[in-house]
């Protein structure tokens, strides 16, 4: 190999992507806190739905409420990590951070909605 090709390959593997596309790793503590916050919000929402059921359908089984109480908080906890989007993308300008926060909030709402659908499928969501 020539020196030029070696230099190109060396720089390509050291810096494979230009700066705006590099992802930054957020702190583990903030990721855990956002996941915990999403978990608690999901648990609160699904508890409100389940507490409104006075007489459950006998076809649902005896422990019908376990699935929604497990699935919805887990899915919304994963969606809570989406709120770290500005930190993951490493955005510095205020308007880009606001747009990324809004996008993360939309992703969190979608995950909460999908968690509720997956948790209640076959029982209240028929």
C-alpha cells in the first residue's frame, strides 16, 4: 500500500463521521433518572385506567391487570430515555435544543401510548 492510502485509511477509521453527526453519550445517572421518570408516569396512567374497572370481564382471567401494570411502565420507561435527545445529539444552540426536546417529548408520548395499547390489548383495548 502506498503512504497516501494508508494515511486515508488511518484517518477514516479514527474519524469515520463528521462532527455534526457524532453521537454523545449522556451520563448514566441522567439516563436512569429519565427512564425512572417515564416508568412512574406510565405506571400512574395505567393505574388510572385499571382503577376505573368495577366489574372485569370473566374471560380476562383472574390476574388480568398484571400485564398492563408490567408492560406499560416498561415501555414508557424506555420512551423516557428519548427525553435525552438534545444531550445525545450534543446540540449547543438553544433553538436546536428546544426542537430536540420537543421531538423527544413527542417520542415519549408515542411510547406511552403504545405501552398503554400493548398493555391493555385483549382486556380493555378490544
